[in-house]
C-alpha cells in the first residue's frame, strides 16, 4: 500500500471514530462523556475480577469497634474522623483479599455472643449486599455467600497470620466465615488506639445484654451525662422570596448535560422548570425536587450485576454531589438505604447522614414530594436512566439540645403505645423532619419492619 492510499485509509478510520464519539456525546448520558468509558464498561467484568476498585464503592453505614472488654463495650466511629476513614480504606483491602484469595471455611447460624467475644471491627450496611458479580465467575465464594449486610473482622496481633472474616446475613440468621492472610497490622493497631483513647459515647449490644425484644443485633448508646447535639434547619435554597434563583439553578443542572449551552428552558404555570438537551430532560419542581431523565432508547438490553450498576450510580452521584458541596455549609454524607433489581436493571435509593445521624422525613412529606428517600437512581443498560433527588440545603442552627431520653425510656414508651412487646428490628437517633414548615428534631426511631415509631429524644422540662 503506497503512502497516499495509507493516508486515505487512516483518514477514513479517524472519521468513523470521530462520528462514533460525536454520537456518544450527543446521545449518551453523564457517564458516557468519555469516549473510552464504553470500552472500559464493556470489559467491566474483567476489571471487577482483577481490581478492588469497584469494591471500594461499598461504603458501610456504620463502623463499630469492639473494645474487647468483658460484657461488651463498643465505640461507633464518627464518620468525619480519621479512624473511620482508615477503617473504611481497610475494608476495601479486606474484601479484595476475601473474594480473590480467601478460603471459605464454613456456614453457621449467627451466635453474636461468640463472635463478639474478641476485639474486632464490625462494618454494617443498611441493605444486604449481593455477592454475585463482585468476585467474577471463576471465584467460588459467590456460590457460598449469597449476600451479607455486615462484616466482622477479628485481626491478629501478629503479621502474616490467617484471620477470619465473618460475612453476616441477619435476614437469614446465617454467617459465612472466610479465612484471609493478614499482611499488615493496621486494623489491630486501630482497635488498640481506639481502646486506649475512646472518643464519643460507649454502646451496648442488644444481643450481648439479652434484650430479646430486638430481632437483630443493635448497638445502643449508654452515657453518664446527657449528650448534646446541634440542631439543624432545612431550606429550599433555589427559591428566594417566592422566585426561583435561575442562576443558581443553572449551575446545579449544567453538569447533567453534555453541552449545557444548547439546553432549552421552559416554565409552566405551576412553577416547574424544564431543561431539555437532546434526549436528556431535567425537571425542577417548586418543592425542591429535581428529576433527570435520559430518554435514549436501546434496541438491546444489557443485564448488569449489582456491583456494576452500583458503581455507575455512585460515580454519577458523587460527581453531581460536588455541586451541592460547593454551596452547602453543612457537612453531610450519602449512604445506600435500599436497592431493588428490576427486569431492566437496578434501582438505588440513598439518604443523608448529618452529624452521624440519618436525616429522614415523615410520610406526609413523602406524599407531598413523591419520594420515600432523598435520592433515587435507576440504572439500565449501563446508563443512568433516572436520577431524582431532593435539593434542599441543610444548615446549622445556633441551638443545642440535650438528648435526655434514654433508649430504655423510649422502648417503654413504644411498648405502652402498642400495649405489649412488639419485635424491634432497629433503633437509632435521627434528624426527623415532620413537616416542611418546621425544623428537624432529633428523635428515637424504632423500626419494626413495615412501620417506624418516632419518639422525641429530648424531654422538655
């Protein structure tokens, strides 16, 4: 082939590639801005198999340190602390070792008193994590461990020793034990450091102190002095004196479009604002709800695993969350509350944690905004199909409250209301927003499965 023919052929190839890239940019979604994204996504299974990166997206809701004292004494790590970040980083290594190199030992019924008899670190997730797809087809752990909602790690004081990881599924009352090689002492040293210098409150385990009303193992705070927490307010920061701040709203929606300068805006009489560019539509409602929809159709359906879809959703969410972090004065964290597999893909539901407490809202507000959780993401065909979220802004109030209602008082109040003992699945403090014209208050949340019971954590005297 002479030089002129070769140049013609090369030019033809480059034109085809540029056309393909242009098509991806115009008709893809936020995840598809990078031409190489789809090439990487198509080979995602091999990346998951040989890399711990997707596993790193599995972020626990809570990390609890078992201090190793007789009878059980626990410290729940503050999410903003260095100890939490270190323990979370260690979780990625633990999961990678367990799924790629670990040895499955056995399955047995959960015995909390036995498992919590030694110094350990417990990672908890709000919703069970499916194992299928995390470790690749060739790894046999997925055939032993269907899913888990907690991981207990008992480190050894000596390096290069085998240690046990307990993958716990409270829904089935099963624990799956996997042996891995401990190649560093980070976790052991972390436990000792927290034991020697405990911060915050001490917690009890309901299983260790035999509170049989609890179906699951729940950690409840004990204290000699009432803890104080700063109160928060919530506002719709995109509306000022009844008018939408279009400049601020523009900054919020622009990252959701491939070419924001080409988007069209339209308002309707009820105050809803529409932004459209190509196959992407973003709606902003006056109640502070934003909804992104990618209307791109596909002739084929690509089924993805939980971990693949979750990584796509989490990367998308983390990127857009930067916009909110730029103007929010209140540090908050996002956690996975619930997931659901559908015929076409996965739905993910997220909520916020503020000052180490979940932020939840009433059924009345849920009906008003059409959402039960703060954020919803739908992933289909390796793309974001829908992204719906609250855009409210939280801020600190110059007011603190003592949490002077103990968990025993709250349980007694709950039992009185139900005229007897009802099994409790979970119990915790939360910022609870009862109505949009009030500020959130700190409540005890008693979760009984199909319903939640709210008790104020402050007894005004």
